[in-house]
C-alpha cells in the first residue's frame, strides 16, 4: 500500500500577506481522497522526532537556536518565514514523515510525503523557506538504522539542492544529483556530485531527453540501495519563480519515468514534494497530484 505522510500542521497558517502557498498542503490530500487516488488508509500521521535524528545532519547550535527561537535576525531573514514554535514543530514533523516514509518505502517500494523537499536547509543554517533538510535527515536515518550504505538523491525541483549538496559534500555514501534552472535561485550554487543546469525556457522534449539519458546511467554507475526523489513542480512554464518551460504532461512524464525506473530496478524510493508556485493553485494541485497518481499506478 502507498503510505503518505500528512499532518494537519503542514498547512500551518502564515500571517496575512505572506506569499508562500501553504494552502496546497491542505488541498492536495483532499483532492487525492476526493478523486479516489487514495483512501484514508494511505495516510499516516508523523510525530515530533527524536532530536538526535536531526543532529545527524544539523549542528547543535543551529538546532538549539531553532528550538529556543533565538535565530539571529539576519539568519531568520534568509529563511523567509516568520519563525514561530509551530513552524519549527511543523518542520520537525515533516522530517519525521520522511524518515517514517523510508521505513514504508523499504517495505512497499515507495512512500511519499505531502510536504518536505526542504533542500535549501544547510547543516548550520536555513534558507528560502527551508529550516531542516528532511531528505538529508532521512538519509542518515536509514544509514544508521537500516544499514543502507549507498544512497542517491534525485532532486528535480527547479531550484538547486544547495543545502543537500553542502551537507553531503564530503560524503561518498550519498550521491547528490540536482537538475535545475541555471538562472534560478540559488544564484551562488553549491557543488553537487552531479549538477545539470538548464537554460531558461528549457521545454518538454529537451528536459525529458536529458533526464532519461542521465538517470539510468547514474543508477548503473552508483548502484544506490535507496533513492530519494524531490518532485518539485516548479519546472512548469506557468511557475512564477521557475524559469523553465515544461508542460504539466512533461512533469507527469518525469514522475512516471523516475518512479518506473525505481520500480523496475527494485530500488526503494521516498518522494518529498518540493516547490510549486504557479499562480493558479489548480495547476499546482494537478501537477503534484500526478506524482501520487503515478505512484499508485506503477506500484499498486
Ligand atoms: Zn523549488
């Protein structure tokens, strides 16, 4: 069965006028239930994790400052969210959802998180609405608790996974692959194990051609025992932050390809959602829902 992490705190309300689209975390599970892609049994509710899990990735000082809400002003501005106790709890619970998702992925082949993909979180600071790096924390968790040795992170959000690249920069056991818009944030990029930079307006054909060539070769070479997939839908031409030109069908084809590849090679995969900033919420929901529809179709 497809297991999906969801907690009501994911849709934590932000002050009026804040531009981050939180409503998708509320609407997406409703949509998946409404259309019958999922039933209530597909969802599980993550909890507050042991802080020791967080400390395998993030520095004690940074975590202490988050928990006591004593992040200094400049660092807080970089994060972009108005920091509150609930927001910190939200990020902790998202990380738990990704860790528990790994347990389910090891059992069922695939598992997903209605939130997460917070790849701009570095070991010692947060950036761009990312406080804690959920997939990095989960990667350390399965290495420590499940004896997984080699991990591949496939980050297809339009923004480079700069935090993830920094966290694993000297760690050969976790291969970081990021395919992103060359001219998108972050403007000073980190060095992943493999970075593919795409020009503005890169369209369906070229996007899919590159991905379909690279991913199988990469898996063949690195032989990961577990894959994390960051399925941001900010690659769409309609996205107001992303500079690429992909259609919703290409985004769906991307998800199908990644999941089918993991399925056929029998490599467990955990999927976190990542970004999506099309002005029309219906487009964001449709694109994210496609990732879940593909997982159901391919695996169950
Ligand atoms: Zn993004």
